C-alpha cells in the first residue's frame, strides 16, 4: 500500500502563491501516476493536474493552466503543486492521489489540505 500526506495549504490573498507538497511512503515503487484534485463542499471533486510518478510532462485542467505547476522529486518521494496567481475560486481542499499501472482510477489518497484565497 501507499500512504500520502499533503502539506502546505493555508490562507493567501488573491494574486499570491502557495506550494503544496505530497509525501508518499510505503510501496512507492508501485506508483505509476500521481494527481492533484480539489473539492469545494457541495461540489464534485475536480481534477487539477497529473503526471507520471517517474516524471514527464504534467497535464492540467484548463482552469489552472499557466498558473499551476506540478513536479515530482522521486529522491524525496514527493510531488509538488506550485500555485501562482491564485484566485478566490481556487479555494478548496486539495488532495493528492496515486494509482498503479493498469489501474484506471486513482486508488491512493491523502487526507487533503485546505487552501483559502481571499479577495
């Protein structure tokens, strides 16, 4: 199994930046893809960004493209989400997730970290 722990959330003013971290432990050698998701109470979970655990070109939701950057550091078993030019509509609980090769849905989830952007 894989355990994921996010950190780095907080309160920031519109236009500011935050960097989220997601530390993986356990069977990290089994991870194929990692993703970031966000959810606002009463709404469905939204995909934010994803990439292969081994690296490669991340892909992003249109709503964050050009503002958010996802990266991986396999030496530290950590993925990051650098969030710039934050907007109030980015306010949500952000979670990282992982899945193994051949599994179509994300199966490992962190507990989430709150990001609040004030106007």
